[in-house]
C-alpha cells in the first residue's frame, strides 16, 4: 500500500499543492501553524472520510472557497489506485475510487488504510475509558471489515434500549418488561460478540505494546488488559444475564448500566495504573506505543502495512526517545511532522518544508 502523489485544492490553508511522497519515511518540517498537520490530515481523510482532529467539513474548506479537493495516486498490491474527494462545507461529499463513485465509506478499507498518531492521543492514556474503547473498535475494524457491522449494531441496539428505558420514566410495567426482554437478548448476543473480539485483539496488542514501549522508552514492564466485569470472556455470566440482574436499576436511572459501552482497557507501567501514576513522558511514550502496536497487528491481519502518519510526535519526547522512535518506524510508508530538528540517525528518505501553505522539497 503506497501513495506516490498527493494533490490539494482549497484544503485548509492550501490553495493549490502537489507533493510526491517517499515509499519510506517522509519528514514534513516547518514552523507551527504552517500547514504540516493539514497535509497529514488530508491523506488521513481519504482513509476514513473524517478529520482525525475532529474538525467539521466547513473547517476543511479554505476560507472563501466553495469546496475542497483531495486526490491521491498510488499503488495497492501492484495495482494502480486513484482516490478523489470533493468536500463541501454543507451537503454530501463526493468520493471516487479509480473513477468509480464510492458506495459505502467502509469500502475505503479495501483501498487505503492509515495509522494516525496525533498529540491528542495522549488522551488515550490520561483520560477516561471511552477513548480507549474507540481505539479498540477502530483497530478491530481495520483488522476485519466485518467488525464495522458488529460495532454499528451494538451502538444502535444500545441507543434503542436506552430510549425505551428513558420512555419508561422509572416504571417497569408489563409492556416495558416484554420490550426489554427483546432488547436484552439482542444486546446480550451482540455485546458478548464484541467483548470477545476486543479481548482477542488485546491479547494480540499486549506483546506488541510491550515491545514498542521497551524500544522507545526502556525496560519498564507494560501490561494491557481488557476488563469487562460482566463478559463471558472472563469466566463470568454473559451480558444477557447481567442485563436482567441490572434491569430494575436501569429502569430507575433510565439508561443501560452494564455492557461493552462501560468496559475498560487497563494500561499499567511497572504494575501501576498508567492513567494516574505515570509521568507525562511515560504517558506520551505509551500513547505512541499503542499506535505502533495497533499498526503491527493491523499489518499482520491485512497482509500489508497501513500508511503511518506521525503528527508532531517528537515534540514532547527527549532526544533519546526521538531517535529511538525513528529507528523503530516499521517498514512501509510513513510521514512525520515536526517543528523542531530531526535526529541525525536515521535520516528520512525525503524532507518537505511547509511555509504558509506552500510546500517545497529540500535535500534529505
């Protein structure tokens, strides 16, 4: 999987831009707010139809323009690949793959994948469990496109069950009881399946995470555990049974109190919770290691490496860890942005300098 050229029109601060990318590591350098992140964001958008910065469509279109255009030319499994997208401030975007209209966003997984690290990924370690659940589900979908359907079904079933609980207004009458029987059975089956998939994924992630962290930061013991207190994967009762046991409380509170939406991915450094006991540097290193671990697992499952996009990853790493990170960038295409100096070794294959939305290649 390789992107050779990227064109931008009216994307963020770019009026027009055209860059050629290395099959290995391309470094994108420049001052803050010059447009480095926006370059990576455009490439990542083509893999997911969304901004990894959480920006709405109107923020992606250059001020005064009616649309933004992003095009990427590359190769996948020795076949040409052309991705073209028109992004509108309002209304439906238009995307084509090899000049054919894209029918479903999930079909992009068959065309292009990317692993993205951004400074916001520190929240994967520092903040609450919801971000870690989203991380696991995104990795599941990247390893097996069928997981997209399962994750979507769990979300829809959970929303419908919660709507019924809210409508009940704290009263468990016969009609509510019968309806809850149906939703409990459905959420139980789907939730158990999602928990098993997450559990299996974490079993694969854990050794890769420990390896990546050791290479990046040193020899601290790293552990990762998926912790659903209710799930069959831990030897306890299944979700359907647990939902029945929690029914009165759920009706009283008007929401579902147990299920995959409440589960946790526990991360520890030297047997201490990373969220509360690790230093800022340790947390940042662990966040990077999480992305590298998921990258390795997805590569193994897909048979080819996603494009690795590392946005401002060196900014809060000391020189030793910065050099260590570049040395451990896995084989395949990678782009890295930085406002500071690059480590001397290893040198990137290509260096692009960004200045106020203009891109030029400089000697590597």
